[in-house]
C-alpha cells in the first residue's frame, strides 16, 4: 500500500468519525434537553409537555446550526 492510499483511507475515516460524532451529539442533545424539559414539566405539574417540546426543539436547532457551521467551513 502506498503512502497516498494510506492518506486517503485516513482522510475517509476522519470524515466518517466527524459525521458520526455529530449524529451522536444530535441524539444525545435532544435526549438530555428533552429529559430536562420532562422533569420541569413534572415538577410544575403541567398536563401538556411544553418544556419538553421547547427544550427538544431548541437543542435540535442548536445542533443543526452546528452542522451548518461544520459544512460551511469545508
């Protein structure tokens, strides 16, 4: 295997790890903020999950902005 082939494999692996890391951030962020919203809804005894939905959408928007910045920089 030549040096060029090794570099291509390494570059492809780095790109894969970058995007899979963003996927885990998306799932984790929505999960954590949704859970915090759920706890707040339970504490305030709300019948509609207002904070859970709000925090989940805010986390989604923030992570999509992060993805946008990552794509724009390439």
